[in-house]
C-alpha cells in the first residue's frame, strides 16, 4: 500500500511537531504554516492537498480559517472522515461553520501524542480497508464529456465504479494522479489527444507523463488504457514498452474491458 500522506496546517510554526510526530509513526506527514504575516492563499492549499489522504487543520487562523481549509479539502475530493480540526479554542460561530460542513472530529489542544496517533491510526485502518476491497475503481480522463457519459453508461453495469475528469486546458499529470490516489483508483482510461495550455500556446499533453504519474500512485500498467486517434504508432510503441495498451477511438465495450482486465 502507498504510504498514507497527512497534511498538517496551523498558524503556529511550532506545530510542525505534529507532522514530525506522525513521521516518526510511519506517515508521510507534511506541515504547512499559515503564517499571520504571509497567510496562505487558496491556491497554496489546493496545491498542498494533492495526493493527501488525511487533513489535520487548526480551526482559528488569520485569513483562511479551519472552515475554509475544510471546504477546500472537500472540493478537492477529500472524504469528511479523513478531516480533523486540532484547536485550542473555537469561537461559537466558527464551530458552527465547521460542524455545518459535516466535520465531527475536533481534537482539543494540547493533545497527547498517543491520542493523536490513535485518532489518525483509526482513519488509516479505514483507508486500508478501502484499498483491500475488491472494487474496480476506474478513472476516465477525456476532453469530451459526452464520451465520458457514454463510457459511464456502458461500464457501470459491468461492475466499475467510475470517477471522471474532464481534460480542460491546464489539467496537469499531478492533478490526475492526485485524483486517482484520493479515490483509490485501480484502473484508468486516458485520452491521448488532450490539449493543454503551455506558455500561452496550445500543445498536446504528454500522455506518457500522465501514465507515469498514475503508476507512481499505484495504478498497475496493465490496468491502464490510452485511447485516441489512429496512426499514433510512436506513442503506441512507447506505451507497449510500459505495459499499457493503446486503442484507436471508438472502442467496443468488450474490447475496452479486455484491455482493462489484462493480467
């Protein structure tokens, strides 16, 4: 299983001790300082959340507070069960906003290291169970929403749990991989012909980088299908060398499933 990644956000620099404690317990823990003199912006938090499994955030902070951090995390696909608020004091209105978001795991400062580790360990056990359940979680990334909808229609009855991303300009391989990791994806269909914005120019994205990013977060190459236009012999050869199959669109459902379920 991939190492569980925990993001700790606090406005007190010395709270990096929480991240160090979790690191010593075997977690991939990262501390993000919401400095009062240079407060975090929303894009900073979105970037830091990529690939994160568990969020541990302070409640009362200048600028973006705990409720903002939770909202951003939920928008990025993090489960409510994987969110903790660690705080010494919560004003009633802030507590109400946090509870309104559905978060119930509020830990009071100062917290004993053993109690913190126990709380995180319990969530980790649930994540482990999610990983061991025999569910075919399929990520579809395509520039055409209609193709995603049709694929969903035909693949869901075959037992696939579908997660999708519309490949709009600016979609990065790291975002695709982060989505795959958050949703415990174990299969993927990737469009080879996506256009992204690179230095204000239109450029075809490097699907090989996307495949590599997916493999880095645990998606096996024989469970990845890349599809696109005919005549991409060079791309097809590169993918074959990685153990990934390439199909020209359109692909029959039966053929697609055979490609996804190769051993």
